[in-house]
């Protein structure tokens, strides 16, 4: 048995070469025929490895679709064997990804499996893979079939979530809603039908039907961050699926998010807010409502971050807040800058420069970088480009001096070296607006630096300060700014 299994693993190592030669007609057909003809009593290890190999040969199968029916029968048989099911689900996902154009005739069979999937001894991860593959196939089907197909895929998940809400505490019901929310997420994340301009998105009506249930789950489990995060994730993929055609749920969704955030500051609401801004922020009728959402979020968020060690204790909140603000910069920059919440956001960002959490700091720097570059646009495509340039200049003059000082203090005293490229991008963005002003800002910041150690011995000489000033302000690329910062900070360490 070890010899047979070793041979199969050797074939696995060659699968890339087989896939590269889709027209290969000697070795692969014989290998596949041998795999598909394995007797049921074959050792589980052999069947497991064989199932994996069939999935890895998906590109070859795509070019020889006459064998597809036999391949699917082999894989579906594996789904019914607990120890082989994970490999079978993974292989089915690979087949669906590559052969999706030829799989539509098998959609009804996959639906039957999905609707009885919990009768099989299959892991949650394997079921998610099966749902992903089925959603990919559905994306390629005629658009008039997609709405009903989506309902069919979602039926089991919707039914279970309804039972959980109606029969809480019943031991006969799988009481963890995360299982079913993850499955719904897998469907909408992989469902991408081709919709022509002016055509109604086939998933629009399904998402509208699903929204009240997701709203109830979020309301019922509002104290459980794990469930709320998964619910927000599911809504996120549903909105991404339908795009702007998901607008009927926008107002009630924003209202509920704001209401719950006042009570529980789950940062996933901030992240979901950024998705809504990305999808709807360019639509002028939606901008004020979305800015109202940000204003409502800002009060509890700023209060949380103003606590002792607030930024360090809540890096996810910092990360998601500035993802949200960056989306406003990208989708509705002038409306955002003119809003009442803008100054509070800028002051918060100034304080967040010192945070040493990688993702949180990267989000803050991305926000600064994008807000400073709002004036750098294609003038033929952006009608308000002059107003953007003026706004960027005003921001640079008002916040530039303090920003340069904060960034300098951050790289010297707070941040590891690997985070300097993000800082460099921001400094270079300021220089792209007005290099002469940056020369003045940096000079003031360097004069304010404590250059002596506790004993009064200078850590840095005036020549070193001057050399750094020249190296940074003469940089022609962000990478040169990064090198200058790296060399300078070494003098303090």
C-alpha cells in the first residue's frame, strides 16, 4: 500500500505539467481512467489521494469535457465518505472554477446535494467549498435562472437561521448561526453574473428577501461580536454581489448599524460602512446619508480612542475607521472635506500616527496619502479638479506642520523600521503639493527634537540634522524618503 500511495503522490507532483499540455492524449487519459475505475473497496488513502489528483487535473478535464460526467460521478461518490469528503469537496471546487462553462447541466444535481448536505458526514469547510463551486456555476447560467437558483442554494441556510431565531435553546437545532452565515457568505462571494447596463440584477430581489432575516440575526445577537462580524460579512458580500442595485436595503441597514454601534462599538460596523461608501458614495443622493452615518459613528469611536491607551487597545477600530474615511476620500472627497466630521477625523488621524499596530497604522497612512493627493487627477475626467487642488493645498497648509512633526516623532520613537515605507509615501505626497513648505515644516520639526541624552550629550550633531533635511527634501522618489528616514532614526537607537 505505501508503494501505491507513493506513486499517486508522484503523479500529484506532475499535475502542473499535465495541465500545461491540455492536448496531451497519452498519459493523462490512462491515468484518469485508472483513477475513475478504482474499486469501492480500495484503501481510503488511495481513494483520498486519487480524488485530489482528479481535482488537480481540472484544466486538462476542461479541454476534454467528454469525461466530465464520469469525473463528477467519481467526486460525488467521494462526498458520501466522511474521510474522503474534504478532498472531494476541494476537487469539486477546482472543477467548478475551471470547467464552469460546461457544468451548468449539472446544476440541478448539485442543488439536490446541497439541500440534503447535512445528511452527509461532511465538514463545514467542505460544505463551504461545495457552495462556492455551485455559485460559480450559477454565475454562468442564463440570467433568468439565476434568481431562482440563488434561492435554491440559500434555502437550507435561510431555513436553519429562521429555526435558530424561533427555537432558541432547542438542542435539536444547530444553534450556532455562524455556520449558516458563513455558507451564505460563500454563495454571494462567488456569485458574479454578467449583468448588462440597464438590466435588473438577478440577485437584487433575493437580497431584499434575505435582508429582514439578516437584520433579525444581527439584532438578536448584537452582544456577540463573533456572530455580528459574520453577519456583517454576509451583508458585505451580498452588497458587493448586487452593487448599487442593493440600494433598497441601504437606508434600513445604515439605520440599524448606527443604532447598534451606539450600544456596542463593534468595529465590523465601521468596515461594513466602508463597503457601503465604496458602492454608493459616488451617488450624490446617498452622500449626505452616508456622511450622517460617519458622524454618528465618530462620537462613540472618538470617545473610545480617547481613553488611556485607547489607540493601542483598539487597533481594529482604528483600522476600520480610517478604511471608512479613505473610502469617503476616494468616492466623495469634497463632500467629506466640507462635512462637520472632517476636522475630528483629521485630529484623530494626527494622534493615530504613533500607533505601532501594522494594519492600523497602514490604514491611517493610506488615509493621509489619499487625502493629500485628491488634486492629482485626470483633469479631462474630473470636473471639480480645481476645487480638489485647492482643498488639498488648504489641508496641507493647515495640517502639514503638525503632521510632519508627528510622523518624525513616530518613526524615531514609536514605529519599527518595516513600517517606514508607508510614512515615506505620506511625506512624499506632501512634497508633491508644495516642496518648499515641507522644507520649512521639517526645519521647525527638527528644531523641536530633543537631540541630547539625559546627561546632556548630543545624540545628533547639527551637521547630521542638516544632512537629513537635505536628503529628505531633495528626494525624487518615496523610496529615497524611506532611506533618509531609516538612516536618521538609527542615530536615536
